[in-house]
C-alpha cells in the first residue's frame, strides 16, 4: 500500500469512528439521555482530533516541499473529514 493510501485510510478510519459516535450522540439526545450523549460527543472528539492530526501532518509535509500525490482516496478522506465536522455541529 502506498504512503498516501495509508494516510487516507488513517483519516477515514478516525473520522468514521467520530461520525458514528456523533450520530449515536444525536440519538441519545433525542431519547433525553444527555449524559450518554455528552460522553459520546467527547469520544467522537478524540477520534476527530486524531483524524485532524494525520491531516495536519500531510499538510505540513506538502508545505515542506514534499509532493503529495492527489488521488480519489485522499479526496474521499478530506470529504469525510468535512462532513464529520458538520455532523459534530449538529
């Protein structure tokens, strides 16, 4: 597996877990389980932070002059990152 495919999968994995926990948090809040909802948001934040760290490292590599191969998988990872941010705000 290429370096950038691994990076993309790291982002997708972390933000996917964040998205899932945020969606669970929404369901818990709808059921008036606010303590559980809060805990799930906090858990999701940890996953999202990890996804952002991987993304930040990629940006720093490019800023340092490394040529980043843009591929569909990396575009998908960025899309998942953005959509997870939106779900977090919900």
